[in-house]
C-alpha cells in the first residue's frame, strides 16, 4: 500500500468516525438537556456560556440555523 492509499484510508476512517458522532448527536442532546442544571463548576459555567452563544444563531421558529 502506498502513501496515497494510506491517506485515503485514513480520510475514510475519519469520515466514518464523524458520521458515527453525528448520528449520536440527538441522544447526547437529550442527555445534556436533562442535566444542565447540575453544572456547578466554573468550567461547567463556561461551557453553558459557550452553548448559549452558539444557540443565538438558531431560529426556534423555523428550526434552522442562521
């Protein structure tokens, strides 16, 4: 196997990993939604701030990202 074949195989493996992560997004969102109020550490608060900032670009009426 040459270096190009190895690169293609690595890219394909990465694509499969990303696809697997994307498929679990709904499950993760459901888990997180129920536990947000349990975050007590400063790191947890910073994570909540980052999530809220990201969600500013989500239109709840249309269900689409801006």
